[in-house]
C-alpha cells in the first residue's frame, strides 16, 4: 500500500525539496525525459531496481527517437 503525505503526495516524493511533477512541468520537460527523472528520483524509496529498469526503457526510447531525426 502506498503511503501519502497529508496533501496526497506519496511519501517518496514528499521528502524532496521539489516534486518531480513540479520540476518537470516548470521546466517544460518532454515526456520521455520527465519519466526518466521520475523513476530515477524515486527508485530507492519505491520500487528499487524495477524503477531503474523503467527509467532505462524511457532512456532507450529517447535515444532511439533522437537518433532517427
């Protein structure tokens, strides 16, 4: 079960100075990059190696996307 802070923010983000969603939004970061940030930031507190593998999937997709331009 996911535990949340009082405002609904998951605890694995609540301890950060800025939540990934706010950082991503404020900096107009694209989808693939935003997901990479999200998974790398939370991996220790949420899903461990699974989150790093998810980040790698998005990184590989981004590499493929920019390589085909």
